[in-house]
C-alpha cells in the first residue's frame, strides 16, 4: 500500500478463501447480515478490488472496553443448542447491557469448539444455528470466533476429507465449513490499545483416521503472525 492508499496484492495462493483486514481500534466493528463481525470478503470476488468501508467511532479510540471470553459451547444436539440459546446467550446479553450502561463497550470471543463434531457425532447442522445465536442483537455484543478441533468438517461413517483445487491439504479442507459460516481462522483486530489475535492451533498428526492431534502453528501461520505483529 502506498502513501495515497493504493494497494495491490501479489502471490495469492490457491488456498486463499478470504481477503481480510486487521480492524483498526478507531473504527466500529462492521456487522454483516447475520449479526456477525465482518472484516473479510470472499476470494475471488466479482471485482478486482477488495475495499473495506469503516465507520469511525464517535468518541475515537476506546480507553476501556470489556472483553467476554466464551468457553467451548460445543453443542452436541438440539437439546444442548436450545439450552445455550435460551440460557447462556440471554445471560451474556444481560451482563453486556449492564456493562454498557456504565459507558464501556463490550466485545466477545469464543475459545473454540463452537459445535461438537467428533467420531460418530455429526453436528454440522448446528453451525448455522450457533451463528444465529451469536448475532449481535441476541448476544448484545459482537462475538468473534476461534476454531477448535471439534469445529472440523465432520468425517467418519464413510465421509472422507481430501484436498481439492481450492485446498491443497486435507487440513485446510477440514476447516472450510467453519470458514464459510464464521470467516477466517487466523485473524487479528484492535480495540483500545490492545491487539487481539485468533489462530487455529489444532493439527492432526497423520490423518483423521488416527484421531491423534497436536497443538501448535504451521510455518505459514508463523509467517503470517510475524507480518501481523510487525505492524503493532
């Protein structure tokens, strides 16, 4: 990007699903039609440009904000989803309203395992429901998402995950259903003087048949993280 704001993107790989920004602290969190934070655009789009329109915060960058860390919802069936939707979500909203009444903005982030896909349990259908449950009008605050091992695309019972022309590894293919609903799995944003990073840190060692995974980051993620932090 040059001094006048003109930009170009080079070396975009076949694995790219989104073009996205690290939301500046001085601007409101953009919200999409589903009530979710929207700091990304699908790639490729019908336009050669990927411009983002941001709204300045009325009072400028925040001096304080409240951050809600939402531990693994991991809904396994409709009964569990209904409890989350009718008990947990309203409780989050009530608390966020209390905090906002004191003049402090609120933001949320799940800590992974939004649904409960596992060997023999397919909860893909609950992903859309969880997106709706986390809508800003229901939860009372914008909620960012973290990718966990149970958020993998379901596999098992004859369902096979394999690389294709948009995903060079089965690991990338496994996260696509999550990305389609919640956006990128590695991203960052800024609130006040805090730089917040969300990253995928679950990687299966061989293939999904072993159910054996390790924690950590790939070289590609590490390079992305270095570039992200270079601007902080």
